[in-house]
C-alpha cells in the first residue's frame, strides 16, 4: 500500500500519544451495550476464523473468541497494538498491524468480520467494504457498526427546520483539525451505508439500535443496571426507526 494513501495518514493520528484505553473510563454502559448487541447478533453461531477490524486495544476480541476458534485483532496503529499486548495477555488472539482497506488475509479466509467504532473515521468506505467482502468466505458474516446521523434527535431537529436528512456523511468535528490530513469524524446515513455494503456484495440480514440511552444526564440519574436493562429491551425495537446514535448491521456474504 502506498504511504500517501489517506488511510495510512488516518492511522497515524493514533500514534501521537493518545491513550484510547482511557476513552473507556466511565463508559461502562456503552461498552456493555455493544457487548449485548454482538452477543445478540451472533447468538447460536460459531465460526472458524474471525477478525476485528480497527479493533483498537482488543476491547471486543475476548468476546469474539467465545464465538470463533481463531480471532485476529487487525489494527492499523502500533500504539493500540502495544496496549493490546496487556489486554490480551494470556489469550491466543493474534494481533496484526493492517489497514481496513488493505487487509492481510487471503480471499475467503474468514467467516466472521467485525468493524466497530471505525466508520465514524471513514467518510467514503467503499474500499474498506470491498476488502471485507473479499476476505469473507461465501456465507460469511460481517457486523459493521455505523455512527448514525439519522438518530432521533437529528431527525426531530430536521423536521422542526423543515430540512431533508442528508444522504452523504456529515462531519461532526467540534475542534478545528490540527493537521491537513487529520482523522475524519463523521456520521452516516444508514440507508446510504446499506447501499454501499450491498454494492460490495454484503446483504443486510438484521440491525440493532445501540447505546440508545447515551446521555450524561441519564448516567447521573439512573443506576447502570437500569440503563443496561433498558438497553437490552430496546435494541431490536428501536432499530426499526434507526433511533440510536450507533447502528449495528449484521450482513451476510451470499
């Protein structure tokens, strides 16, 4: 892969002393919500070879290992892989540096691919989706999490303003980029993403609305156990309207 590809520059943003493990401090609810979603989408299934694409320090890999004989953490940033050594110590989970648009797997090598909390850094994901489709075996499963622009609050705001929902990615950066090639932060239109996945040969089977109670006010007002219980009860129902800020898509390669 050429060094001047945008994805190479994006990955390098994580090499500047940012400790992603600290991001998850006080985010027990969000972490639990994502675990609930993955367990629900994979319930009753078992796989031979899985990869978590852009999986950071391996936060979800131990869970994936309960569903697959072999799991690879496929992460572009060396600092994340260094943190993963401690998190995954004592496991047999492989840790390999690679980009989502240049996966180091053979055609059809995997029967499960996950990509969670990555899409908000990828404004145009066609290359990444093509790679995921390539490395999946026929009949393989992919779980793609998408940062959802069309969540309840945004839909309500657009209705009030009388403006249409955008179909293209929307930047949600709140701080001015410190470099010309700084990492992107975007939210996506779910229908647009589903169309891009279908073009890559990945068919939608089901979806879940995740982190539906993501709110600092709610975290202060409700016990974590109550939030998690509500999350478990609402993920499938609220997916019908793409309610939450995070939509988990379960896809199959025919």
